[in-house]
C-alpha cells in the first residue's frame, strides 16, 4: 500500500510522516542518500507500507529548501531576535533575510525581551527595510495572538541565536507543546541549545518548526548567493536600482549609484547597507562554475 504524507520529524535516519492514516514511522530508500537528496522535514513524500517496515519511496519536488535549518517547502522564516541576553546581531539577521529572499521564503522578525530592554532602533531598521516586525513576549503575553495567527497558516520555521526565546515563545503560542527551555549562560552571553532536532508541530491550519539554535551562518559554506544575485536579496534596494546609471551595478561605490545615494540620504538603513557590503566581501570571489 502506498500513501502520501508530510514529513514532520527526522532523527538518525528514522522519519515520522503525517498521513491520512495517522503518523507513520518510516525509513528512506538508500537511493536518496546516494543521489544526495535525503528527505527533509517539510517534504511531501510517498510512503510504501510494508510488513517489514515502512519506506519513503518518493519525494515530491520542493519549492524551496534550506541547509541550516534543514527544512523544505517553507512559506516563512520567523527570525526571533532578543533585545538583550543575547543582544541582537544584525549581521546574522541580514544573512538570514538575504537567504530567505533568495529562496523565496518570507522573512518575519519577532522581537523578544522588550520587557527587559526596549530597542526602538532595531524595530525601525527592519520596518523601514520592508519587513513585518512583531514585538512579543512569552511572559507578558504581548504579541502572542499576532504570532499565533501568523503561524496558523502555511509552513513556518522559527530560527535565531540560542537563548533568544524560541521555545519560550512557542510554548506561549501553543502551550500543549511543553518544549524545553534553557537559561542564559552568563559567561558566554548565549543560551544552551534546548532544541536538538527539527520537527513540525501542527498549529491551527498550519505547521511550525522549532529549530536548533545557531550563532552564525557562512554564505560561502551553507547557502551560497553569488555577488550578482546579492543586491536582489535586499528588498529596500529595489526602488532605486532602476534609476542607477550603471548597468548591473553592485552598489559598492559612490558616484552615480542611486542605492548608495539613498543610503546617504537616510532612505535605506545604514546598518543594512553596511551588512550588504560585509556579505558582498564574503561572496565576491566565488564563481558560478565553482558551485557545480
């Protein structure tokens, strides 16, 4: 018997697939690993039910996928950013938003711990850049209904540095999850990893993934964006690019570049442009043929 379903969990080569028959435990055919196309959480798959164990035999085409966090078919990536303990790392945020733009995933920022420290500048930067920004607290209840509505549609993932409150926020949005939370290390200034694997949880008409925390992301090792593609991953550049006097301008120099002019006039947040330049330095020497 063959049945289709949604892969909701994968640990150590054992997968859980949500089907019309319930959740099935499965293993994947060895051919997937040989092809370098192992199943990812979020995949729509076909399961062949056998007496000696269920097998994933087909993976439907993906609309997108991420290496870190390892997920497929995402509608949005919700970036959890705390105002303190740990303090926000804007370069990490801008790496993630750039990857989302490149992959066709809508990035949303949720700012936590505003009850401990307000950071209006953080909110201003990303609202001006064109992103949805929500202030939320799992302790005071601020913004929880808005986050619940957001996560209750499509497939979403939560990502961000460890210790920013991903699991605390998910527990407030959906208390029945009872996810483990961790304290902040005073020595390191970041939290212990309390999420050990990626898993989709049903929420309303949607699914949400809690993902292992991470503190950095290297565009040259995880998700490679070529320098020619990078400007299109900063949505606030778009209104000014068509006016630029240089064809194929990469917006790294003054003298006629309308994006640089918009930065100087305060129309594009300075930190976003500075982080664009930092990302450009990471990828400027990568050639397309090197990726094949």
